[in-house]
């Protein structure tokens, strides 16, 4: 027996996955066959994962406005990282692995065994919601997780980062088609295929996955890849901006140190000249009190000027870097918004296309597509023939 494997990015509708509300495509009479592995509140998971790191981060902030009161809300309302991610895995399709067919229980068994090892394989992807659905057209598995990285030198030392979480598990990004996410998904498909083999099911790989996508599906997939890559880049730039801001904050702390030094010079006894003792000569007073104080003040002034010019130089360089990062961040944000808009448009077109396929029938649509492709191929062949004839006449 051969079956395909599909792995898609889910919308992350946790309430739908846990059946707190029931969509039209759900058969309630079969919901009892579902498997609910876990369904934790994501806010509670964030407290569990990040509260200690958040406390350490906030304690280092001299300015109150740099402190983060709620890390989940910061991530949820920001544009750099998604609060969580979802992957949907399925064996076969509704024709050869239908949820009401003879292989439904087999699909359920394979997906269940695959999931049992998911968290152990992926220690940097904290699963908080996972459900195996048997009450839709095809058995499939929803896994929602929070990606985290530890030992970070930017922001919180333990923080949300899909790129770094997958990198920690050995998935290093390369070309656009070989992102950390793409490599990880391929690895998980191989894990699922290994479970399938134990049940005498071979993974049917029809060349590359892209060959079996419609044009709209393929474009949507490519846009999603580009958006994921931009999201990762935006997160990195945000980290750089936070580092720059942190260093600027350190200069603010340096200003406070200078103010404290000024107060010491004004009030501490070691920086004050005592009244001359009775019968002490001016020369002796100068040698014993004035000269040591002047020497000490010169050392302080020399140290202050050294740190001042060093800080001034760093400040100008940081301002330049900050401006560049800000402009780059703005450009990436605009590009990301544009791609998301294109993706939304493609989803709408794909919805219309699937509606036509449903209304007119798959065979008729496939026939029309084949005819259109033949016509396009003939048109291109005619153009090539004309160009050859034109070149020959010349």
C-alpha cells in the first residue's frame, strides 16, 4: 500500500481544534473518535516558559518603559514573532484514506504513534494543544506549539524564536526553498513515513510536492515561504534594535554615575581640603594636603574624559547603526505587508477555483485546464516557428 503525506501550516484555531465550536465540515456523530492529547491555555504556558527569564530581563532595565509587563501580550501584539505555530499532518487523501473508509482506523493508529514521539524529538517546540480529528473528511493531526530558544544574548535569555528554536535542533537555513521550517517539515514527514512503514504503508512521493499543486496552490505556498523568511529577518532586526537600545540605555546609566561622582566631589571628605593646622607652614600644607588632592582630582578628570570620548564615539556609531536598522526594518515590514496582501488575494482566488471544481466537477475542470495548456503550448510553438522563419529570411 502506498500513501502520500501532507504537512501544512495551520491557522491555529485552537477552539476549533478542541471542538469548542463546530464547523460545517465536522460530523458530530464521529467526534467521540477524536483524540485530544493536550489543550493548555497558551497564557499559562507562556508564564511557565518565560516568567523567570522575564524577571531577569526586567531587573536589568534602568528605565521603567523598557520593562515588559506581560511577555505573551508583547509577542501577540508585535510583528516580529507569532505567539505559536501550527502544523497539520495527514496520510493520503479523502479518496484513499477517508475517515469513514476501511483504512480510517489504520490512519488513526499511525498518526497517534507518530505524535507520541513528537515532543521528545522537538524539545524546543513546546506543544500546548494537539488533536487527532476523525470527524472530518480525512483523519489528520493538529499540533500547536510555542518555539523557544535559550541562552539568548538579545532580549530575554529564554525567548520566542522559530528560527533559533529550529536551529537549536539542527535545522540551519540555506536557500529560500531550504529554510529552517522547510527542512524541519521534511524531517517530520520522514518520521511519519518511518511509522507508516511499520504498518506496511509506503510513502508515495510523486517527484517534488510542487508538481502536484495547482498554480494557485503553488503561488500561495511560495508567498507563505517568503513571508516566513521575512518574519524571521524582521525578528533578527528587532533583536539588533533592542541591543542598540540597550547600549544607549547603558550610556544613560553612565550619566547617572557622573552625577553621583559630582556629588561625591562636592561632599565626601576625601575631596575636601581641611583647615590648616596651627603653626603649619604653607609649603608643608601644600605637600601634605593640596598636592595629594590635586593628584586625585587629575586622575578622576582623566578617567572621566577617557570614558566620555569613548562613549561619544560609540554613541555616534550606534546612532548611525540605529538609523540604518530602522530604515531596513521599515522596508522589510512594507515587503512583508505586500506579500501578506498577495497571499490573501491568492487564497481568495484559490477558494473560487475550488468552488468551480466543486460545481463543475473535477473531470471537467481538469479537462479545461488540459485544453488551456495545449492551446498555450501550441501558441508558444507557433511563436518559436515564426521567429525561426524570420531569422532564416534575414
